[in-house]
C-alpha cells in the first residue's frame, strides 16, 4: 500500500451518470469507496470509516457521527464514534462531510452486454463480451451497487467475470450469475438476427421438460449460481442432481417450464 493512502483520506468519486441528479447531501457507499481507490493494491487489515451521517436501512433513521470498522474486507462493527475506538493499525477514511448508506442491489442486469453494440452483436466475440463486462462491472460498482444478479450471458462470460471479480483481478460488485439465458425455440432468448439457412440456435434454448432439465444441469456444471426461492417446478427440473435445487433457475427458466407444460 502506498504511503499516500496511509496519510490522506480517500476522496469520493461521483459517477458521471449521477452528476445530473445531485442530492442535498452526497450519498456514498463504503465498499464502493474502498474498492475504487484500493484496486490493484493490497487492502489493509483494518479500515475505519468516519461517517458524518449513516442511513440505517432497518429503522429508516439517519444517524449522525457514526464509525464503521472493517476487518479483512468485511464490516465488523458500526456505532457511535464516541463509543468505537479505531484499531492502531487502521487506515482512516474521513467521510465526516458525507452521508453513507449500504450498497445497492440490482436484481436484473446484463453486464456483458453493451446497448451501443446491439446492431453489431454478431461481430462481438465472447472474449470481447467478457471485457465489456469488466468495464460495466466497474461502472456499476462506482454507481453504488455492490451486488447484482446477472440474468443471461453468452457462453458463460458472466461466470468468468464473476470469478475474476472474486479473485480481485478486476473491480466489480458481488455477482450472482445465470449463464446463458434459457427459453423456448424462437422465444425471447433465441433471437440472434440470423436467417434460417444458418441453422443457429442460442445456447439456452430448451423445449420440453427433459430438455430444460438437461440445460439446468449444464448451467450448474459450468458455474451458474443463480438463486431463487425453491418452487415445485424447480424441484422437478433439478431432480437427480446432487446440488440443491435452489442453486439454479432464472425467471426465464421458470417461464420455459410453464410453457412446456401447456
């Protein structure tokens, strides 16, 4: 860790998309500040954040003069600055003029996609999609989202991105990923802009319960960790697999199963 980070407080950055809508007070996320400023460096064992105001999402109250103690990358203690003492080896982050709140969660994202490339999607390779995902993961984290649910990516590019973030190779939010989006032939997830003579079918296409079961097991095999509440249809799709049924299934899969029963 550089000497500069030991002696100077971290200056929060505002994402360009947020600049147009400034609030009366600056909203910051503790983990976002730390991740964006300490990327590519070894984080200290203890980090202490002094927050001028802290939003308690359980009670809805805005607390004043709060201290957050982070140990090994996890929040260990939160309380009044008068009651909590900073460890001697802690890096201090001064946000006394800001308002801190927990990280936001986005339950439907496609980080490996870029809306600017929709008309060019046939020329975008899987490695390029993974790199687009790395860019979008950083932007998403800087915007205040610390957990996302990625519901569809070609060739498990989202699995690779999740693993790279978990390994500390690139900055990004915690990711729950589904792998290729599932759907019926010609459905929402099977529109690739190619004509009949190419005979191309999207990765997640499955028709009928047996085909859905096979796709579910394939997604588990290649690293999907999408989690939804356990349902009767989910148990039926995952029967015979050792992993818990709740390990899988995106909304697209549930809709596919409903359609296959008609």
